[in-house]
C-alpha cells in the first residue's frame, strides 16, 4: 500500500464519512462525555475490546515489539516503576528506592509476596536477569537498551532488594524504568530471552493484573484476570486486543460498538465519531513533539539565524489547525506540556508566525532575493530537498511547510518515500538535508539521547547538532537529584533550546481517544500510559 | 494404454516445468526483496542505535552476501524448510500454513460466487444482446471493475455493520465463538468485495464466448434439426462457451490472490494476503519469498488444472 493510496484513502474516508455525518447529525443527540451520566461506584464484570494494528510481540525487550505490542505489554509486564498519573515515576514492582550520596548506586526494595502468573515467586533474581542477561548484553540488541547506557550492572542484594550500579549520574533512572521496561521471568526465558516464541507469540508468564488466555495470530489476543496479581483485583473480567490493520475499519468498528477504547489517529474522523451517541471523545496531552531536522553537515543550517528564520516562517498554528484539527499546541522546546512539573509555558510565544522577521533574519545572514524572489547567497539559490516519510500526518505537514518557505523565497523540494526506505535514508544513513518527524520519549525531561553531541550521527541526535553548553545543561540535569534542582536546570535547558533550535520545534500533539460511553475509570493519560491502570477501568451496566 | 502414458508424460513435463518456474520466482523475489531499499522493521525504526542495528543485522545473518544466503535458503527449501520469519522468529512455513486456509476459504468462496452469478449473467446478456438488460449489466460490470476494493469494503462495513447491525465488521470469527453461522456471517462481506474484483471479467468472457458460439454453424444445424432450444443452449452452446471461460478463470486465480491483499487488510481477515503486506512492509525477507513461492505454486497448479480441464471440455485438444 503506497502513500499515494494512503492519501487517496484519507480523501475517500472523508467522502464516505461526511455524508453519513449529515444524516447522523440530524438524528443523534449530543454525545455524553465520560462521566457525564451519573455513574456511581465501580462494578465488576465485562470485557473491554481494544483494536491494535498487528500481532503483538509479548516481550518488551524484543526488537520486534512495535507500538501495537506496547499496549499489551504494559498490561502484562510490570516494571520496577510505572508512570504516575502525573507522569512522575510511581512504585510498581519496586515499593521504594534510595540513591547513594554520589548518585551512582540506586537500591530498590521490591514489593513482598509478588508471584508470576504461573505461581512462581517473583524475586530480585528476575530483575537482575532482565537487566544483566538481556538489556545490558550488547550481542542481543534488546529494544530500548540505549535508555540504560548509564547502567553498569544490577545486583540482587537479597530476595527483595536490587542495586543498580551506574557509570554516571542518571537522575532519570526511575522514569526510564517506567518506560517499556517490564521485568520478565528468569525461570522461563533463561534459555532464550528474546526469541522464545511460545512466550512472545503465545502465553507468556507475567506479573500484571491480567494474563494471556489465548493468542490467535492475525485475530486477537485475549487476557483474563491474573489470580496471582499482587494488587487490587481488577474490575474487568477480560481484555481483548483485536488485530485490525486498517484504520478506517477500526473507526467503523468503533461506530458499530465493537470497540471499547482506541486512539483516533485520523483526526478528520473526530466529527463523525462525536456524532455517535454510544461513543465519547476525549483529548490527552502526550510526551511527544514534532520537529523539522536541518542536517548540521549542511553549512547553511549551522547559522542560528537561518533556523530562527525558518521557525518564524512556518505557520505552526495553521499546521495544528489543518492537520491536527486544533488538537495540539506550538512547541518551542523538547519538553512537552504533559510533563507539567517541568514545562515552561512562557516560551509558547517565543516565535510567533512572522514571515517578514524571517526575511530580515535571512537577509542578515547574507541571503538576498534574486530572480523570481528566490533567496541567493554567493550566487547560489536557497534550495534543498525535504525527505518525507509516508506516515500519519507527515505528507500534508511537509506540503504546508514547503508553501510557507516559498513565501520567504526558499525552495524546498519534497521527496516522498515509503516509511521503511525513509528510515534507512534519513535515520540510518543520515543521508538527508531536511526532514520532519517526531519523538516520543520516556516521561522525563532528560532528553540527552536526542540532543547530546555524543549522539550526533549515530544515536538519536538526528540533526547532528553539537553544542558544549547544551551538553553541559543535559549533564547538569542528569546530576540534579531533587525535583527543585531538576526544575531549575530544565527551565534553563528549555530556554536555551528555544534560542538555539537544535531541531526546529513544530508542535506538541494531543491524542484523541474514542471510548465507549460505558467505559469508566480510565485515567486522564495518553492511552498507552493509561494501560498501566487497566485494573481501575470498569464498565457501567447499561 | 497409450493415451494414459501420453497424459502421464504430459503431466510429468508440466510439473517439472512448473517446479522450474517456482524456483525462478523464488530467486527473482529473493534478490529483488533483498536489494530493495529499507530493511527489517526491527532495524528500520527510529529508536534503535547504530550499535543495536549492527548487532541485529548480524544476528539475522543479513551481513552475508545475497547469493550465499539464497543458496542456503534454496538448500533448506528443497527439504521443506522455508526459513525463519524475521518479524516473529517463527518458521515461515508454519506462518503461511496458519494463514493459507483462511485465504483459500475466502478466495474459493469468492471464485465460486463469481462463477455462480457471472456465468448466468453472461449467458443472459448474450441471449438478450443489445437489449436494455444487456446494456445495464455491461454498465454494472464496468462500474464493478472501476470501484476501488478498499472503498467498497468500507462502504459495506458502514452500511451492514454500523448502520444496519446485520453483519460483523471485521475478522474471521467473533472472539470466543466458534459456530459455523458466526464464521459464515464474517465471510459475507469480504467474499462479496473480493468477488467484485473478478465477477465483471467472468461476465464479459461468458457473454462474448456465448455470442461467438451462438453464431457457429453447428448451433444453427442443431436448431434446424429441431432440437429443443433448451438442449441447444445448455448442451451444445454452453459447453463450448465454457472453453474460453475456463482459461479466463485460470488467469483470474493470480488476480484473485492479489485482491486478497487489500480485502484482507480492510476486513482484518487473517489470511495470506495480509501476511504478504506485513511481510513486505516489514521487509521480512524469508516470509516474502515464502509467500511468493506458495503463490507461484498455486498459479502454476491452477494453470495446469485449466489445461487438463480444457482437454476434457474440448475434444480437439490433446494433452501431449
């Protein structure tokens, strides 16, 4: 399925849904929001159905655990910590933790009496196994191992105590442990930690509130209550993940009442879904931001005035309105509003849309209008190629940016590519000049992996921006142990990022979730984070 | 049994030639897919470091030259081992084996339905050539050929599942159910959509073949001899009209399998078409090659079946 057909399909979706919307608007009453009806106390029972786009891989460390796996794995595999409802790290399998004075040794006290779903006791040996024998083993290439580059080793001190020894200060450790870092059972996976298919694609042994009952490839994965779960007994009887690859079919399923909750990626369908009286629509902030990377190996983009000019030439508010239907806000740093404790809202007005200002900045940088209004410097026009990956909203966003740049005399040619080939060109080979994409990251302001000079070219530092002062701030953040100290460093970091624009920050998207009006108790988090709280979800009786 | 021997030799030759075709397809697919841009999804993701990427490529054996890998693959394939899926670490043969029955059910019923509707429609059009009915059905066929499958699929889901609540929206069976009725209800919409991709072709072939046969002299002779029109039509005309229709059906089988790719994706049907799409998007090289081999084998077998059927229908054709 090429991107041409994807764009076509978006158009067709509108053609199909819009006329039906008109009919529906005449017949349905206002939708009930979640909690709009008096719901009373939670009741037990019922099945929740969640669509995912492909078969999940039930092992958080498998390199094949993609986004569809995240939904299921966050229910099955508890980590030492989990994101709290404020996104700060909260206890999960670890009941408490302490840090040594030098910040290089963290000791976690594990919850007592936890059992695996097969009845075996969960111990510190499982934690040590997960890290020492999977994450820290370079020859396995485990998913997310890059998040734990500061961890030297993990020691089981006694049955319910583990110690993480670090090579450098890493105050974000507990946030990173809350991010797709579920503990897996040593007694099942010691022979082949990442490729045991009876586990990854079958019935894994897990610690979460639900366990796998049946895995039917290409169809569904159904979960039932884990009777050995250490926490409060969940309200739901069952959780069923149905494999539905087509986004339009997922929406149709929601309209037919076959879905309990899902993320609505195509915001063009929001109006149609809102008009259905069995569904509620909510929006949630995410730890995600879109960016335009300008390759720093291109000398035109190393001039900060050029980057500042571009960010003011791009009408980011218009992009949010057009492709996100208003669900989002303008970004000027890597720290998103979802990280409430750290986010600096005062930066939101840092770069208003101002094409004239952009032209002035470019003129100051030596770019002056030539024939046809195209900016010239040293006899060469300001022209370059933007590589576009076919995914989500990237194609329309690039088209809008292209138009905005044209208005200030900059020619951007779009080179649209299939996603997998795009990644190879832009991310693996770094063979690109400019490209738009996004980052989703653990709920912590420590964004070093995406900005550190050491990550330029080979890590996640896509533009290859290198700046000693930025590095220094990132290291200060990793060393700041208490919240107030961290807040202070990350406020400085945000201002510095907004000034220097290592990436051109575009916008912070909000997630739109569609949920059945009978589904209650889902916390106000992005759906992937809300999966950690599925034990609290419940279904109102109709 | 000279004839039997001839047929046996013919079949042996055709099967040998078919095997060669399948090997050729496997080689072509193997080289193309490995040389195409991109790589397995586990490697081509944003959140993988260069170090992890190198490790994973080495672990998957993708740092070895393509010809060397192909020879190793072929060595396994002749012993029935189609390799290991890069996306799931499961054997390719078992992944295909899981999905193939679902595709056979879907494609088989769609083909059956198309023949059941298409042949009578074609015959009626031929008999009432240039009537308003003929024109209306021709128009409907043209419409059927030009409607995109995914659009038709979504519209049918919206009408029958969302608005009328008559049929399930997607999947092969409801979770936790295993009744035949439930399975049949799930089959209706995808079967209709897939049938729509080949039905117009069958109607057109039947119509033109029937028109052609009806102008033949032996039909006039049969009618002149005073045979009942029904006998002329069903015994003489239709049997001969089936000959070109049969060869058309043989050619439609690959198109039908191609149609399953989109149909299965729209309806969440767990078949081989969807598997092919996942395999191609995720650059699961062994799985792509395995599916290509299975599809090639089906196409070769169906063309052989058509030839055999052809010889039975048309006494002028000899299998030799």
